[in-house]
């Protein structure tokens, strides 16, 4: 156990425990620093007791972020953490987080972090080490975490190299960009882009030639934060990068700039592939689809994949071109509404492919008119989730009020955004009917249970006050339904407790 690093000491301890102290006694280090001195004092104790006490000491050190055992106790201690501008959440909210991190409610961690952010509160101090470990493993958690760990969290992250991704906040971001590891640099660039997009782009441009292909791809994706027309020149140049992944990311970002030259080139290609004929009197509007031919160098540069001349490959190119064009372009070019264009396309063999491509384009460009028309033809959570909240809930209430549970379930089965109270109550009251539809569209009752339970993560938790609506359903006596309702009430009750704990503090 002579290694200076805490993690190596911990790994040796774990290996000893796995092999058993009879086969491999725990080697104790010479007393050269505070940690090794404490471990050395265990000499002479029974082997099992040595292991247990060493585990307690090393475990506490790891949790406290003492990343190495080389600091002498007489050395100058680190400066205190800066003062916090926001309040730490209440003890009740901290207790909820403890239960979430205890694994039963692990899926609620993102909702919990969002609640703290929405109500301008910080995560409980004593749980920062565990949260920072969670962020190290999960990029989505990491992004949310950065907004609620505060100055103490960033200060603590500087004590452990494994947490360096979180040490970049505020004025330290540019320093982390210059000297940090991969995760820390990506986090720093994202933060800089949030505050000053031009500065973030300038830093990336300066470092671009010295970065490897994997790093270039990862860092280029950070330009999605604060993406604006001033980024176009840099992204256009990245289309000539040696890395295929870099070129693909650059092309994707350019399609999100509706006035970019790449989008203009895609519009020219799209016009050669779709031929719209407006209706007249009794003649219906029509849409002719022409599959793209071989991919030339200019098309490949813009992200269109080269390949053979098979129909499937050509159709993939067609979809990519159409999804890169803002849907409003077709309205303006053909002098037709989304409804007229979709009606014309409905008789085409390529309707589903075009619908999928137009859905992606409408979502990227936040074109609500197109999204609503597409929802009528292709009801799905993918489209429903992109609509503004008030429009989503209006559609949902309409379907539920008219007992169109099939349509309601088509969009709820893949829900990704929370519903307001009114829509949540309507869904909750009809949960049995939605469950029946789910059973008819899934392969097993277990799968239907799972999907309905998943839906309840997105309902307003206050609907748990209406739980009698679940137990009072007629003809719903199956053990599967009874088990599901118990789980749903349990979930919503805990979410309600969590919301109350956070919101009551903000008041």
C-alpha cells in the first residue's frame, strides 16, 4: 500500500477484501504524510479490523474529496470557498435528495436539479461530493449540476481531479479551458459560450489546429450553445476538416442557421427534387418527388453521404436534404400553406419519408404551423413534444374530452416534457382508459405498465390528491392494474413531497 494516491490505496484495499485477509494481508504504508500516518497506526490490529478501519478512513477521504495523501498537516490549507450568492435548499429538500441518491428515485435527479434552479436554490452542501460523482458519470446531470452547486461546489471540485469538469465556473472558466482535461475544457467552453459566444468561438479558433480529431468534434459541438450567424464562417471552414465526424457536426450546426450558405445550397438541391403543382378547380394539388443522383464533392462537403445508387441510399439523401431546409421556404416558394403542401404530398409514395424530414426541419426551426399540420398526419410524441406548452395541452384536452384515447396515447407514450396541472388532471382521470389502449399497442401487460408508469413522471404531482379516481375505476380489478396504481401513487406522492420541500423554501 505504498502508492501516494488515494485511489490506488483504495483499489489495493478493495483487492485485499476480495481475496480475503488470510490470502493477502493489507499492506500498510510508512508514515510519510497525514493519511499514511493514520493508516500506519492500524499496524498490530487483527486483519479484519485493519480492513474495516482502513475502509472507513479511505472512504471518508474519498467522499471529502481528499484526492491524494501528499499534503502535510502543517502545510498552508486551501483558501475558504467564496461566499454564496444564493441560499442552500432546506433540510427537507436535502432529505428528498438523499432518498433520490439512494437509488429508488434515481430517475428524479434531473427533475430535482431543475426545481432547485427554477427556485434559485443550491444543492445541500453535505451531498456535493456524491453529486459531483454523479456528474462525472453523466453528461446530462453534469450540465444541470453546474447551475446548482454554487461557489462551494466549484471550490470542492478543485480538490479532486475527477471533478475538474465542475471547477471552471465564473472567472476560472478560461483558466480551465487552457489547462484542464477534456471534460473540464468542454464544460469551460460551454460556459464561456453561454456568457460570450464570440469569445468562446475565438478561443476554439485559436486552439483548433492543435486539437486532435476527437477533441475537435467534441468542442465544435459546444458551439450549439449561443449559436448565431457570426459562427457561420468558422463552421463553413470546418466543412473541409479531415475528420468525417467534425464535418458532420459542422453541417448539422449550419442547418440550424436558416440564412447560412449551406442552407441556401440545400434549398437549390431541394427545388430540383420536389416539384409542386397547385390545385385548380377540381384538380387536386400534387407533388412529384425525384430521387437525388450520385453525390458529388460539393454535396459530400455539405454532409450528404456518398454511397451507391440503390433506392434506399438515394432516399436517405433525399431525407437529409429536405430536413436541412426550413419548412417556411416551401410556403414562400410555392405560395402554399403547410396544409396544402401536405395534402399534395399525401398521395406520394414518399409521404412518410417527407413527413419525417419535415418534422425534423420544423422542430429545428420551431415552426409551430408546420408542426401542428404534421401532428394531424403523423401523431407522435416526437412532434407533440416540440409544440409550445399551451398548444400541446389544448390538443390533449381536446382528445381526452372527446374520448379519443387512441390519439391521446400516441403522443403520451413518448412524452418528454411535463404537463401543467389541468392537462395532468385530465390524463390522470383517464389513466385506466389510456392503460387499456397501451395494452392493445404493446407486446405485454408488463410493457403497458412500464409505459403508463413512465408517463406519470411528467404529470403535475398535485394530481395525487385525485388518487381515488384510480381505485374507483369499474372493471379494473386486475392485479396488474392494482400494482400499477400503487406504484403511481407512490411516485406522485414523493414528487409532491419534493416539490413542496423546494417551493416552500423559495416563498
